[in-house]
């Protein structure tokens, strides 16, 4: 019994020792846990305090339209679309002129055959159908070929040009069957109507009359002959040329109108290029005088602003604070977005922007009497003028009216220039400056721009840094892409000019083949015969070119205003070089036509041309 008792007692002491160890371990663990809970609670309290001190966050919701690349691609597509609304119309008009002349001449040349068919007993309907079938076949084949070129090749060239700017997947070029139907129907109706009316006019004559050559038009005294002081000084060949020009008035009109249309199209191509190029030259070299912009948060400390100033000083740049923010501006039912540009006074604004008149070049002063807005903005607001009032939405709840003191020149985006004092008067608040505009007299290299931007972005409160060269580079890339479009337009217009001149010159030679053969029989040299014909072509081409320059000036203005998007104003000046190049290109094609036709004149078969029809 004693041994068992001692054994149980030993177990008891062992258990008691384990219990005491457990109690001690629990006490230590409890203390450690309480310390950790205390630390965790302190962290929670600190986090709550920090959270309570945070400013209320601002959330920004962006769509794909806010992506610069996407937006720019859309704007470029809109420009091409607007240009496409105008140019095809003029091409169709000139092409219609060619078709009208060619079909009319074809029927006239078949006069003898028409008389023969009529004498053989064919009715008018059968004779008209013969030529109508040819006209319909030719117009349909030409329309189908043109549709393929117009819907596959030209768009592919333009898309290829813009692929240099954007990373875009393969673009599908589906056929627009509705457009194809309209264009095809227009071509068919035009040629068919021309043939129909030409045939019905000829078929009014009797077969005997039709089988004889058409009586040449009798020459009449022209106005120039009544001006003796001019007429007497002209050589014989020049007198003949003048009489022939006015003898065939329809051909003269067709040539002048056709060449004028082609010259206008060529000139418009150059004019569009000039207009876009002016955005770069004038906006970034004459109007925008700053090197870059540093945007910072509202409430940025003076210390941070001092850091910005010091960094700029280290790169040899000087700057000042400007308030620039996009707001909504309206007048009546018209409204759009524009940037408000506020500086302490006119001198501060003038450091970074030249506010001037587009026509006179007069530099305006931004005063406390009103705001200065740019020309395109004035147009979008319903053609408001100096002295009119517009409404500015300075915030979601504050809208103020202000008078326009001047309207200035600007090409990229819209701006409202206002002084610090006027802004304070309108809003009742101090100007919340948010940008640091700066100028670097010696300029910055690309590596220096990157280094400066990197340093500025490290300053507390800085939201972004941009340089004028970056914006300018975007426009230059756009201009390079647009150049391909311009080349397509100019080449197409030049080829059309060649077709017009070739057709009309060919018709001229066919109409006067007996006259030309007579000259060769009389001993005129090939060069003299060619000049006898081409002198008229040269004069009419020069007249058409001159008329085309006048027409082209109006066409450029129309196309430029149509092709503009709301945020951009194209230049309004057509450079002298564009006038010269347009004329030279037209004359080059005229010379090419004359070289082709000179060979034909050399090979005129005099016997065949002069033999009697009897």
C-alpha cells in the first residue's frame, strides 16, 4: 500500500509541476497577446487618423475617345471624310464634261453612217439603240473600273500613309453598293442622255443630207477684228488662230472649263497642304512662344513651386504661373469647349502667347475690359463679334457672362485670354493657378527635355510635363500623312487634265482633218502645221489655267472650311508657290498631249483626208 501511495504521490507532484508550468506559460502568452493587441489597436487608430486626414478623392472616368491616339485617328478620319465630300463632285463634273464632248463627237463623226442606215430603212429607234448600246457598254465598264480603283486602291494608299502614325490592324475595305449604284447610274444616265439627244438631233435631217459632210461653220467677224489697233499688229497665223478659237465656241468653252476644273483641283491639293502646313508654321513659330508646360495640383506648396523654378533655372529656363483649364463656353444655342488662359496681366500672357489679328498682324493687349477669344471659337459660337457677350462655365455651379474685347488668330484648340483681375471680378475668387509655363532661350535637345521632365515629375504636386516640340511633332506627322492624300489628288487631277486636253485636241484634229491636209499639200512644214493647231490649244489652256486659279482659290476656301474639325482652324493663305506649281503641272500635261498629237499630225494621210466623199 505504501509503495502504491508513494508512486501516486510522485505522479501528483509531477502533474502539479506541469500545471504550474502551464499556468506560467499561459500568463506569458496572455501578456504577449495583450501587447500585440495593443500594438494592433494603435496601428488601427493611427490608420483611422490618417484616413480621416485624407482629402476627398476625385474619380475620373475615361472612354476610348479620351485616348489621344484614338481621338487623333478619329479626327484624321473626319478630315479625310470631309475632303471626300467635295473632291469627287468636281472630278465627276469634269469627267462628265469629257463624256459629253466625246459622245457628242462620236455621233457627229458617224453622221454619214447614220444617213446610210436611215436610207436603208432602219427606223430611228434601231439607229439610236446602236449608239446607245456602245455608250452604255463603255460607261458601265469605265464605272466598274473606277469603282474598283476608288474603293480599293485609293483608300489603301491613304490608310498606308496613316499607318506610319498609328499601330492599326489590317483594315477591311468593303464595297459600298449603294454608292456604286448611284455613281454607276449617274454615268449611264449621262452618257445615254448625251447619245440620245445627239442622235435625235441628227436624225431630223434627211438621209441625203446626212450622207454628205457637215457644212463647216461660216467664219464671222470677231470682236478683236473691230479693235484695229490690236488686229493690225497680229501676224496672219495669229489672226487665223483667233478666228478659229471663236469659230468653234463650244470646243473653246469645253477646253477652258475642263482645264479650269483640273487646274482648280490641282491647286486645291496644294492649297490644302499649305493650309495644314500653316498650322505648324504659324501656331508653333509665331503664336505659341513657350518651350513647355508643367501642370501641378491645386494647393501645391510654395516650396514645390520653388523647386520647379530652381530646376528650370538650372536648364537656363524662365517661367511663371498661368491658369489654364478646359471649360464650356456658350452663346445662345451654340456651345463648345475651350481653354481659359489667365495670367496676372497682359505682360505675363504675352511672354508665352502672341495674341494678334490674323489679317493685320496687330498685337492685342489683354485688358480688364473683356476677354479675347480665337477666330474659330467665334465662328463655332455663331459668328459672335467684338462687343458681343459669351457665357463661361467656370465651374459646375458658376456661369458668368463676359464681353468679347478682341478676336485673335489661333489654329490649334480654342482659347479665352483673360486677366487675373477680370477673372477675380467674374468668379469672386482668386485665380487657382495650376500651370508653370516656361521659356528656354537657348532651346533644349530631346535628351535635355527628357531629363528635365523626369526631374520635374519628382517634385511633389507636379501632375505632368509637356513640351511644345511634342505637339509640333504630332502635327508634322499628320502633315506627312496628309501629303500622300494631296499627292493622290494632284496626280488624279493632272491625269484628268491630260484626258481632257487629249480628247478635245483629238476632236479638234478630226474636225479639221481636211483643213490640216490642205495646209500640208500647200507646203507647210510639220512644225508649222502643229503650231497652227496647237497655238489654239496653248491659248485656251492658258485661259483655262488662269480661270482655274480663280476658281481654285474659292474651292480651296470651301474645302478647307469643310475639312476642318471643331478643334482646329486650317490656314487661310495660299502660297505663291502653289499657284505656280498648279499652272506648271497643267502646262506640262498640255505639252505631253501636244507631243503625242504632233506625231499624229506628221502622219496625216493627205490623199485619204482630201478625197471626195462622193
